[in-house]
C-alpha cells in the first residue's frame, strides 16, 4: 500500500510561499551592497538568530533547516537518501584524503548525509570498513587501496564519484517516484557529460573514460566514451542525437552555462508537482527547489563580495520554482 503524503504536502504548500521568486532574485542582484543582500535574506527568513554573515555558514544553516523540516514531515527519510548521498560520498572523499595525508578534516565535512562525516572518518582511520553503511564499504576500501598504492588522487576521486552516481541512480528507482527518477537521471547524465568533456580535454584513454562514466537510460555511455576519446566535436555530435541536444550550445559556451542548463531543465521538469496533492513528489520537488535556491543565493552573494557586474551574474542565474 502506498503511503499517504497528504498532510506533508499541505505543509509543503505553505512553505512554498516563502521560496524566493524571480522578483526576489532581481532585488538581491540590485541591492547596493553585500550587507544589503544579507538584510534582504534575513527579512525573507534566511539564517538563524545569529544572523550569519559568512556565505557558507548562512547557506549551511538553510540546508540544515531544509532537512530538519523533512524529518518533521515524515517518519521515513529513506526515500530522500538519493539527495543526501552526495554529502556521504563527499565526506568519504575528505576522509580518505585526510587519513592518507595525515591531516585533520574538521570543518571539511558536509552535514546532511545519511551518516555523519566523523563516523566515516573514524571508520577509514581504523580501516574498519564494516562500521560504514553498506553502500560505502566497498568504495571506501577500493579508494583507500588505490590512493595508498598509486598516490593518484584523481583516480581516487573517479572511483568515489562513479560509485556515488550509481547509488543515486539505484536508490531513485527503488522509490518509484517520477520526480526522484528525473532528478537521478539528469544528475547522472549531466555528470557523465561533464566527465566526458574533461577526459577529452586531458587526453584520457578510452578505457579510462569508460570506467569513469556511470550507466543511465538517457545516454549510451559506450558511445559517449568513444566520442570523448576522439574530440569535443564528436561529443557534441553524439549529444545532438540524444535528449541533451539543446545542451550542446551551453557546453560550447562554458561549464557554468551547461550547469545552468541542467538546473533549469530539472526545475522545469518538477513544476507540475505544484498541482500534485497526495504523493511524495511535491516533497522531493521542494528539496530540489530549495537546493536550487541556495545555489542561486550563493552565486549572488559571492558576486557581491567580489564586485562582479550584475549583468554577468544574470547570465548565470537559474530559473526559480515559484
């Protein structure tokens, strides 16, 4: 029997009213200073009573509030693990490198994974991989062995990133949610495309590229790998035959333009959830919308701090959910 999310969706509907609109984004861009931006965000409910002035601290507080809300709305957080795995695997990457380089990882961990970064670090440091969640055990052991034997940090990252994508993809289709499935498909496909482009630019071999790409339905990774082993034009030609054909121009422009294309496509895909009253879809859509909002605010605040031209910032802004 499927779970009834009617109450949770009703709560989310009220929270959607406080999401930043395009008008809010324009107001932030047109603010005279960084401090004015912060005040506008405080007035919109950002931050805590401490009124954080550091970008990272402010947005970390927002992500914490997001996940505290989701925990309030449902007694089973596992369907949302797909959104949290990236923090887990980031923390695994930090832990492996901290242990092998004998550095203190404090302050480097993401805080919203399915397990704490400190627990991952302790397991890696003691080489007791059984203390890790099952999804991290083999990856942790392989990454540690690779880094200790080869000293190749890039190869270690490839192993961890590849397994992260696989876990996101597998978990998404366990949930039987269209929104979570869309998120996973675009997340894996966009990562594969970015990896293919990087591999082409650095002259990686076909075997290396193939091992770095994660399987997904919307791309034939074997054809993508072959294209990446030849030239950028071959990558663009292959993508032109897929549902990512409209992303080619963004890829030709810059990596950030491609990331914007991906984020906008995802936001556009989840907007129908605004009229869905009963399923997990609106909750998943809200998570995506809030993460998109946080990413947009980070861009604007960083631009204010660095004195970037508002016109240049506008070109990189994502579409908003509301």
